[in-house]
């Protein structure tokens, strides 16, 4: 099973952020319990669907951990953010899920898949 499909499978029992983090568990220097705790408050978009998609947050976390750069890499983050919006239709959970419009732009599983693929392109 590829990493993106693993993430979609992990989404069945975890939130989107946790699913992305756990999909990279084999290469992250953190144990499973720590990854689960790290992503625990980013499901359903920060602010309970009003904020940034948890899958995108998880992807940014993975890049941050793997970069080894404590000051961040904003160029990579901006590019990934833009690519995620292009693939998923938006970056905020409320928009992706179509809470206001009634039109879902992307499923949670596909948000997780897309986020994982974007990380893989950058590592």
C-alpha cells in the first residue's frame, strides 16, 4: 500500500491531521502516541471546521519536522499551501466541506491523500 492510501485508511479511525502524521510515522523521529497527541486538536479544521484543513496542517508539520530547520521554510510552505488549494479547491475545512455552499469540494480521504503526496514531492 502506498503512503497516500495508507493515510486514507488511517483517516477511518483518526482525524485528518493525525492520519497524515501517522502515514509518515516510519520516517519521523516521534513515536505513534506523540504523533497522535500532536495532531489531536487539528481535526475538522482548526476551530471546528472554520479553519485550515487538518490534512494540510499535518503535512506542514511533517515538513517542519523533517526539514530540521527550526526557523521554518516558508517558501516550501507557501508552495505546498497553494498546491493543496489547487487540488482540494480551498484550504479551510468549512469551504472544502461546503458547509455554507452545500457543495463539497473534496472528501477528507482525498484531502489526506493530496497532502501526503505534496509532502512526498518535497522530501
